[in-house]
C-alpha cells in the first residue's frame, strides 16, 4: 500500500536481490517485467523464502549453489524471528534500492503457517511429518527437458501468444508425480493442459527425505514460461 514506485527495470527479465530485514540475508531471485493494474510490475515467477537458504557448495559454483539451495528446506523460523521481519528491500543493479515498510509480520506468518498445514492435510500429507523434511524432492533431469517445442499449443503458437504457468506436483515417495494442479496461469487452458500433460508423463524425482532420511510424499512447485523468440 502506498504510492507507485517509478522504476525502469531495463529488461524483460533478470535477477534482483531481496532482503527481508533488518536481520535476514539477501537472496538473488529471478524476475520478469510485467504489468498489473495498469502499472509496471516486477513479477517473481518462483516461490521465495524469507530466510535465504545456505548451500554447502563452493562459493564460485553459482549453478550448484542454486540447485543445492532449492533442494534443501529453508530453516524453520520461530515466532521471535518472524516478528523481527519488518522490511523488504528490493535491490537491482543500476537501480536505487527500494525498502518497503511491512510492520510486524508475526501474525501474518502465523496465518500462513496455519494455511499451509490445512493445505497439506487436503493433499493427504501429514503436516507434522512434513516439517521434518531434510531434503525436498529433486528432479532427476533438468525440468527444462520436460517440455519441448512440440508441446507448445498449436493455436497459441500460430497467434504468437506467450504465457506464464505456475504448477504444483504431489511427488510420491517413489519419485513419481501423483497429481498436477495449475496454481495460476496468465492464459487459457491450452497452456495448462500442455504443462500438466508433459510433466506427469516425463518428470521423475529423487524423492523428498524426512528427518530420518526416509523417502516421503512431498510438494514440488515451479513455473513454465512460454514465449516466442523474435528473429535476430
């Protein structure tokens, strides 16, 4: 809530630093430039955490850091740590940082935790057991291999229509997806059907592990961006 912030992101996509403050570490996330309510928006297509994951891999191996960080659950935040989050700073190279004053977020985080527990129960996953996660499900091959040019909906391809589709999988303890649900999509069902159809057919995982290192059912979320490359 407040006045719009005039910013030129410069590119249609890139990386930006987010820091929930004042005590949490900054983390680099991907963004897309878009529009909402007639205003220019910075859209984060992937889920993010308040506490930046700590990857135990070489500092100069950025790809390995990101892969490992995404496979390991974020640290559980206690009530005091949650209540200490009062700001969010967005910092992009060549752009003055913007700090949003959030106020006390303790109750908001508590409400989110309750919501997540309810969702897990709805998906037939024990929320108490899920909180013992020591590793998320990890794709056995790059998710970019799951969809190909041939999966692009023909009608949307002819119309040169792009889309951003966010989806959720329930991955079984055997590493095979049990269900796929579209969480949000910018365009018609043709894209949604293409995503879930391809992912359910091709996606395979090393399953999530609980606190004792045993395989367990888990939730896996990502987004797919459909786009037509311009000549040259």
